[in-house]
């Protein structure tokens, strides 16, 4: 996954994105099954069903990041708007149901809002809702994968481009990818800046519970990757023959999610047959946890100038405002 943010060009249609994505999914899943490190990009979680399950994760009692970040954003919305300034061109990376941006819109009053999301169906519904709720706000949804090339409409004159990247999605990249993403964002947002949310290092028991909820929604979300392969790629995964494994890898500072094969089994996918040993773990996602200093260093390394940081009283989660370099 090589994040590369591209300059203005015509909008891609949702159909293009989906076709390209299907070929990518097959290839990436075949590669993951065939050989170590048996890992696949988390972007394939987000079909309509995956996006729906993800929204449910965000409401789980054990999953503290969403409600904590929402509280930080809503309690500090006026302060955030003072730092950023009103009238920006607001671009959200991975907008999903566009729910967090709603906490900012009243104070931040952007000229336009451009939500980018890989799940175009999900995105269009949310964008239409948002326009109904905020008459006068121009919403331009962009269906695409913000971790690879995507196209934005031309920047607005006199409206600095501000990125919004909540949800600690930065933590779902490897450290090298995170740096690359931020470098690309710094270029794309020159003259403006980036507001992003990042989860903080804490008691591993709290982390463990957040990714192993009692209702099994996170497990269903992880397993949906295989169900999706059955639906879209005609694979024959026996979804019940895998279990959801999520644990904190303290040395790496991250939660890891895997799909573990319960038994020796064979899977047909794209005309090939894959033999999976009992215990084979398909690595589906990392979720890195950060320190405030670590995040600051990362931002500086990417070319940003860190400004204000907002956290909750228990220091569970953090929201950062970074200024991008001026335009050359
Ligand atoms: N980025 C968030 C996190 O890592 C949300 C998220 C992404 C997530 N994928 C997930 C949460 C899978 C639970 C399970 O926490």
C-alpha cells in the first residue's frame, strides 16, 4: 500500500473504482494466502456490509476511541475553528458515514466538504444526508482509495485546503506508510493543514477489550473479509472455520488482528486452490497506539508544523492540528 496523493484531475466514477478494487482484492488475497507474511490490506474490510459493521464497532461500550474522540471534537469545536479559521476547503480521508465532521461544521463553517471513501455506496447516502442537514454547504463526495492515487476537484481560490483524518486511521498504516501518507498530505494541503485523531498508548487490558467486544461485532467485521471474498470473488471460504484473533503486541506498540484457521483446510479462489494449515493466521490489520511526543516527531518528519493538541481528561485519545508548509 503506497499512499500517493495526486493533483487535481477529473473525478473518477464510482464504477471505475469498484472494478479496479475487485481485481486488487483477488490479487492481494491470493498473495496473502499463498505465502508469508500472509497479510492483506485492511482497506478490503469496507464493502457495504463491512462499513455497516464498522459503524456498529464505533458504538460498542468497549470501543472507547470513537466516543472519546467525539467528545474531544465537540467540546473543543470552537477552539478548533479558531485555530484553523473558517471558510476552508475541507477534505476528509476515509469519511465513512461522515459523522465526526458534523461536530465541527457549525463552528468551522467550511466552504466545501469533500469526503473521500472507498465504499462509494455508503458515502453517497451520507453525503446526501449531510447536504439536507446543512443547507448551503457544498458536499462533493469522492469515491476512491485515499491510500493510493485519487483525484480531487481543483482547489478553491482563497480557501485553504484542510485535511480531516479522524478515528486513528493513521494507526492502521505501518510506520513507513504513515510517514509517506503524511508527506503526501503535507504537499496536498500546502497553505492549509491537517486535523487528525490518534489513539494513545494505555493499559493493554483496555486495548484488548476494545478489539474483543463481548457481542462479537469486531469478530464479525474481521470475518466479513472472507464472506466478502465469497460474495465478490466466488471464493469458498468456510467462514466458521476461522476465528477472530486480536491482541496487543507491546513491542511493536500495536493491536494486531488476524483470521486464524481452526483446522487444516482447502480454499478455492480465482481458479487456484490454497491449502491452509491449522493455526495459519491471516494478518488483516494493525492498529498502532501512539504517544503525544511520538506523534509530534512523526508530523515534523513529514514536513508539518505541529500546532495545538486536544486530549480527554484520561488521556485516552488525542486530536492534533498541524500546519502544512506554505505553497511554493
Ligand atoms: N482506526 C481505528 C482503530 O484502529 C478503527 C478501526 C479500523 C477498527 N479497523 C478496525 C476498530 C477494526 C476495530 C476493528 O481502532
